[in-house]
């Protein structure tokens, strides 16, 4: 065992099977198979060419080359009778807009072709995301064309007990008349989500005040506890803006700010600014229960249980007081922590170093706590605010002057709503931007209460879990079809403008409020449209010199932009806040072997489950586990061994007398012992064909706090069963054993010798070098800036019409993504370090794929790109077998044929839609290269550095990907490509790739290992 442990510290591994040298994995890796099941089943193989028929196919293809006899289906097109002035066939129109995914907001650019949106990009003018974009924001384009969106308003013909579902098409005038009659009687309430639109908020608040309507808010992933803690500590309810770029030391406590917490796209961008390998490089220390994306990027990571969060923060404060760093009295009602380093299984020297580092970086540090699903989360947030105050962070890294916008006037006590419905105090219930009968934990009680209302109106886009209990479903416009405004951060006003005429008979919720108000008043006076109301309100609430046209052009207006970088004074911390901090409990062993602490967490793909019917997000590999098409029960390796559990084994999870569910197990390296974790957003029942019955709904395992916050059960039990399923993991079925894959070093070693960790190989070639007369395209990926968020995967998928294949084919290793992000563990499974590495087609000068293709379908261009000629490809897959990087994808089936209309409208017309039986791969977005070249030619100029950006580069929030012309010695890519800390993947093969990587640098103590031990897999 000692030798095994020592060996594990010298290598990188993809899965526990590889780390433990599982026989099945060794056999699979030894066969060097790209696919676990390379040949389709008989049912799948209908119509496919068998390998032995290849010569006949070749002969036939040569014979058919001289004939044009293939009959294509006749397709009639109808030209514009009068073409709009702003629509030029074949040219894109780009609109500035905004998008809010329920928790995170973006400034976006929407690319349209012939009047239909086809791609969403980040808006560089927006100060929050500055061009970066999340996987969910990219996938928003697919939700517009979801074939299961409602096309008309619906009315449900309920029976007396409201147990049936008989929807018929409704008409807006009749529906409005009935709704208004009920509103006139009073006893009405709104149940909504929270969305940071100042004009929509004003309209809804005025409506509720004018007509005496109650208003309740339900957001399953809200930050109400953080906002309430700020009010207790400083007197004002707000969610601060956290400026990570100003912090040299970051302490994260169960806070996945790089993955799912608050605004991860912006926070990733700010964090990466401080990760440049120099003497000012920040240091990230993470204490967490579940291995998160933030934890994988940590310089130092410690495992804790959720119930230890409060004790950890108070122990840090106590140590600062005890060492005399701060002059503060310890609250008398709190017991003093004893030997905290023992509690958290740390060396005393490590604990003392943590305390001293926090104090040394006072004023330039930041402490974050993100797990707001624990029962003592309010106490934790108050303690964190106290700690940040003591360290002098308030007003600098904790920015309270420009906070994120939240609603502070709405009632979050859904329990109160349920009681009023049960008591008959509410007769009319209008539900907007929330799906409570899916995400509310006690949905049975909520459903029974909703049935007592005389009229329920829902604005959802389908007959989902909540829609089935509504008398009327009046579907709201899609965000790409409507006007709105957003203020994600105070002082930053964003506009949302329609980029397509509404596809169906939908209506903006705000338009409905205006219509109802007009009818209640008797239809007298002038009725304003939502657009008119919006435009007037925006102009009224902005300073002199504001231009509506300029707002539409740039997409954003920043108030007092010259004040954004100024430091604010620290607020006065209220001593009364100490009384709200509950005393932490002493943590010992679990009461029994069956009891565990449960964590419910959102994923970066599905989050609360609103976009679950988007296939891109279902097939999006989780950045840490690399599993898609399921949620699962994460358990630590030690607990799995203790209970003799295997990967994919079904267990029965019990969270109380009436809360239990069956779920497969995933053994997760780095997870705290005694902790179980389940992802939210799965288990939809009425979302659509893609999402229904995928995974399990974990919301019933939670409860709701007094401030409307979702809370995990502290204690659950787990019982193994004999059932087992396969989890679709996109990683672990291939290996690059023994090669220089990722290269990492410590900051101290890097500063001494930036390229010292790289093992340079002496290579020679019998091939003559290629000549590139004009351009040589290349890419550099900075492993130090890459957080592994995998947003580039969906950006590439949207740009290049990449299909989804479904769970069954992913299980066979046939996922079609053109870019993958490999996740490598290092060390032992209990305490692994993690490195993320994006891998694309390397566009090698000596490309192994080109030499083996019998039909010259893959060829080298005079600009250094490896091009695919789809018409020539006959699907031998020789190129895939000969590619050492395993980046080529074979489309076994005609996936495009299965695309249901109108999803086909989301396809990019600039990229070929591939049919069945051809090889696909990254093209360096060659269509963008050609477009930029054509534009430069029309403008009679040379291409400039930055004219061409690949889709992955454009959406990367941290700027980890740089693309450009290697022939241009003034370009950024040329400078980075030739830096001494850049290296080529598998350089020893002499493929001469056009992609290079920069060394991963960690700000930690030197291990004393040689570079061979550090980077070899």
C-alpha cells in the first residue's frame, strides 16, 4: 500500500479505476480504444457500411464521381416580396441585449441571420461579463426554438376536485375579462421569482399597491440569507459585489464562486486577473465538503463538513484575537474554540500560517461563504461579515456601494402564502417566473393549497409541474422576443431588446399587467404599451445626457463610471449582530454508520432546472465529475469502501419519514467523509421530451427557512440496494499514460525558471516543412487562467452545429463535442489536486491523420489548418485511430435528421450541417477566418491581430484561450507561443501542433519533486 500511495503522487489519473489499476480499465487502455463499443449494434447499424465493403465502396465512389445523377429533394423557397432594409441575405445582424438566467446576468450580443437568432455572444461593453459567457447563456438560444413551448394561451377545464388536465386554446380578451373580474373582488396574490429589472419591479409593485395584492417570492437558489446578514451587520439589506481582482488572499468556505455561486462568470474573470504568475499572484485557500470547481483550482484545500462552517469562521476570528492581531472582545455568549487545527485535521503550523497570511493581507483579502443551504447559514454569513470587517476588507474587496440588485420589498415567506390559501384568504393567484410545484420541497401541501384558489393564472411557457394546476396559462414572451431592462449591479443599466418577432401567440407579462390595470379602470383613458412604459421609465431614472439610441447600440449604460474603481470607507459593524450568531456544536463521529450530512447543490449546467429541456445542457459534462444525463449521490471513497458501494449502485436515501428516493452512487475523490451530495435541477416530470424522467428531483429532501431559503437536511440515512445503472462519464475510457500531459509548478520555482518544469524533447523529422505564404493560424491555452468551467464546450457546440447524441451513445464514448476539457487528479483519492486541460484538434504540421486517410478527406491548408472535406470522407475512421490526441469525432448516425422543428432554426448557416458517416473535429472556426479575411479585403487592409476569434476564445470568461496568426510577430499569440513557459502536447511525437499550453502555476509551498514526477501521467 505504501508503494501504491507513493506511486499515486507521481502521476495524474482520470478516474478511481485508473488510480487503483482496475483490471477492466487496464484492458481498455491497453487496447487504445477511442470507443468502449466501437461497432454499432445490429439495430443501430442499419444502412451503415461494413468495413469489408470498403473496397467496393471505393470503386463505386470513383465510378460515381463522373456523374451528377443524385436526385435531391425539391425544396421551394419564397423570396422577400419587399426585403427589409436591415436584412441582407448571407450577412449577419448583431443586436445588443441582456440575459438573466434566474441568478446570473449578462450583457449579450445576439447574432441573427435573415431575421432569426442563431448565436449568443458576450458583450465586451458590459462591465460584469466583459465578453465572457456561461454555458447556460449560450444554451438560451436553444430554449427559444424549443418545440414544446406553448403556441397559444391555454385554459384548463377543471372538474370539481381539479384532478383532471383538459387544456383547450384560450383567447386573451376572454381570459383578461375573467381575470379582471376576480381582481376586482380582491383577495389576490402574486407568486413570482426575483428578476433584477427596475422597470418590471416598479410596474409590479405599483400594481400590487394600487389593487391591494399580496406579493410573495420563491427562488430556490436565492441569496436571501446573505442579504439578511448584511442588514443585521450593517443596517441595509443587500448582496455585496465581491472584487476578487483586488484580493491577494482568498479564503473560500463551501463557496463555489468559480462554478455556481452568485455571478461565477464575472467572479471567474476577476479571479483570473490575480492569477498571473508574478510576485503579486493571489492565493486561494478552500475549505469545503464537496469537491467543487473552485476547490479544484485551490492552492490549498481542506475538507470539512457542512456543520463545521460556523466553527471554522469563529475559530479564525478567535485565533486573530488570541494572537493579538485584532483588538476585539470575544462575545460572552459564544464558547471559545479549542485546538481548531485538530478539529479540522490540520497541523498546528498550517493553522498558524493560515491566520498569519490572513492578517498579512488585511485590506487585500476576502473571505467568502457560499453554502446558504445549511441551517446555520445566517450565523455563518454574519460571522464572515465580522471577519471581513476585522481584516479591513469592507469597502474594498467587499463592495457595498455597487451591490448586486435584489428585491427587498417582497415577502419571501411562501409558508405564509400556503396558510392564506388554505384559510381561503386568497382567491386569485398569479404565478410568474417560478415553478414552485417542481422546486418547492413540500409540493404536495403547496399543490393542495393552490387547488383551493378560485383562479390560478400561470405565465410559464409549457404545461409543466405548476402549469397543470392553473386555470389559465398565458405564456410570456421568450427573452429574445421581448423588451425589458436589467440592473444586475447598482448603477449598471442593461437593455433587453427583441431580436425576433414572437414565434407564437405569447404576451409579455408586463403587457398583461398594463392591460389588466386598464380594464379595472373601466377601459378609460389612453392605454400605454409595455415598450412605451419601459422607455419612459428608463429615461426618467437616468441622468442628463442619456441617449436611448446609444443604449440600444451599446447594450449598457453605466452611471458614474468614473467612480467604479474608487475605494469606499468601511462601514460601522453593529455589535448587536453578535447576538444573532448561534453557538456552534462540538463535532464528533456520526451517531451511526448510516447517518450522513446532506448537501444539495446546483450544477453549472442545470442550476435550478429551468432549462432542463435543453439537450446541450443535459449532455454538458459536469466540470468536476465529467458525468452527464443524470444526477447522482456523491460519496467519499472512504465511505464507499466502508459501505462496500460501487460506482452506479442504487441506494435508498432517506431524509425523513416521508422523504426518500432511489439514486445511483458516484464515488467522488476529494469529498469529505460523512457527507453526501445530490445535484438539483433534475427529475423533471413535465418539462419536455429531453428532460422528463432524467435523474431524480432532490428538492423534496430539503426544507425552507424563515427567510425563504432552501435548506438541506442535516442528517440523512442511506441504504444500499442490489440495483445498478451506468453513469454516462465522458472521461475515463482513454489514457495517455506516461506522457507529458499537464505541466505544473509552484510560484517560487516558476519565478526562478518559468520553463523549468517542462521536459523538452529532441525531435527530428524526415518530412520537409510546410510553407505558409500569408498566414499560419495557432492557439495558446493558459492552464493557469483556465478554471475548467467548460463554457467553451457549449460555445463551440452552438457555433458549429454540433449534435447531442443521448446517454446511450455517450456511454459508448461517442459524444460529439469538438473541444473537451480533461480533468486530471493528482495524489491520493482522499486529498487530490486537480488540473483542467482543454483539448482541441492540434492542427499539426505533421498531422498523423493526414497520412492515413485513403481518400484525402483530411488535408493541410496553406494557412496551417487541418481541414476536413466532408464530401470525400467515407468513414474509415483511420484518422481517429491514428490521432494521439483523440480529438476526432465520427457521426455514426444522422443526428441532424432527428432534430425536431423549429430547433433547426438555431443552426449556424455559416457552418456545414454534416450528414451521417463523416469525421468531425475542431476547424479553428475557419468560417470566421474566411469572414474576417473577406471583410479586410473589402476595406482594403491587412488582417489585424484580434480580427479573428474562435468561438471558444470569445466566450472564455478568464481569457485563457488566445488565437491568431503566428506569422504576425507583433500578435499576442506569437508572443505567447514562443514564451519559455509554453509547451506542445506530446511534443516527442513530432506532430508539431499549432496549439501550445502554458504551465499551470500554484501559489503553494514547494514539494521538492522533480518535473518528471510533477507532470507525467
